[in-house]
């Protein structure tokens, strides 16, 4: 028999810690990203890419991608709330629509465009293309599942999409940590942080899914 496993006190603590980290990480990403939109302010990332910052298409694509990513992150924070699912299903659905639309119309197309001039050379380009297409693919499978009223499959695929979206938080944390350690050159740090953030988030997602699902025997 398959179904949702009961959550133990230890698992509740794990989940609480995870979401605390997620909330703090999202808040920090939002705070740092404000520099992209404040007048007379220049984000450090744009200073690093001055050769591209003078190009209108790159600048607009970057700002649109950042804005879409923030909408995507914030709209997804409450999606795993049991209280929201029980008492405000309409809000869950609307937040889900905002999440999906932000990926399909903004985050994915701008992510693909920016990937071809990403930092980190070929490894960076492949990494961001992989992240963009994997995020879209898992989202679409989640949307198909809910259309077919397969709630568990919907949860599984949207969880994977969410893990990929929040790799932005893990990426930034790894990048700052490796810069402080100063063990390798900056371009290597960028590449390692990118691929490691994808791997870590997907591994944590699969761990979460395994802990909350009884497998068929």
C-alpha cells in the first residue's frame, strides 16, 4: 500500500529547520536584489560584467530575470503549508499559477538567454541551461499531474521544480563561503557553486520525498 507517511517529531524538527533556512535565504536574496532596482545604485554583479552591462538586451534580460525569480521564490514559500491547503485552497491555487507563469513567461526564457553569456565559461553556460530546462520540465510535469488530478505526482514534480528554483539561495551561500576560504580562483568557485547548488538541492528534495512517501512493496 502506498500513501503519505506519518511525520515523526524528529522529521518535524528537520522540516522546521529547513523552512527557517529557506525563509532567511529568501529574505537575504530579496534584500540583496533590491540594488538592481534602486535608482543611482549598481549591483556588484553588474560591475563584474561591465562589458555586458552596456548592452541593453543583457541589462533588461537580467533585471527581468531577477524580478521574475523573486516573484517565483516569494509565491512558492507558502505552497507547502498544510493550513493553506485545508483552509485557503483558492490562495494555494493562485500562488501556484503565479509561480508557474513567472517561470514559463519570465524566468525560463531570460535564463536561457543569459546562460549563453554566463560567467564560468562553458561549464557555466551548460549549468545554467541545465537548470533552466530542468526547472521548466519539472514544472510542466507537475502541471500535467494536477490536470490529471494525480495529487501525489503533482507534489513530487513541483517539489523538484521548487528545489531547482531555490538553488539560487544555495548557490549564493556556497559562493560566499568558498570566496572566504579562498582555495581556488573565482571562476572555479562560480562553477563549483553552480553545479553543487543544483546537486545539493535535488538531493535534499529526494530525501524529503523519500521521508514523506511510503514506497510500494
